[in-house]
C-alpha cells in the first residue's frame, strides 16, 4: 500500500484527491474515500491536494492510524 486516507476524511469527503489522481485509484466508501494500493503509482498528488491532511504515505502513517490501512484493504477486498 502506498498512501492511506485516514480519519480526517470521515464524513468530510472533499474529493480534491479524486480530482488529481492520474490513475483513478481512489474510490468513495460509505464514510470516507479509499486508495487502491494495487493501482496507485505513488505520485503523491492526493496527499498534496487533501484539504484536511487525511492522507499519509504508508511509511509515515502514525501507529494510531494504522487501522485505516486495514479499513482500505477490507474495502477493496469487498469490491
């Protein structure tokens, strides 16, 4: 997984990240957006565009937000 969308996106869903993604790897879930790690090319455009600072590179993801990596994996395993 490259980038992870975390709790600041929940119920915010500004979608700026979707607009800048060159490979359309971001999908809308029930309460937040998710990044498909199998499609993401690690360009970082989503992280820079996020108005609420919800997106982290996986290696920079704080321990207390790691649950959102699992949430994304679960989202894409069901879609």
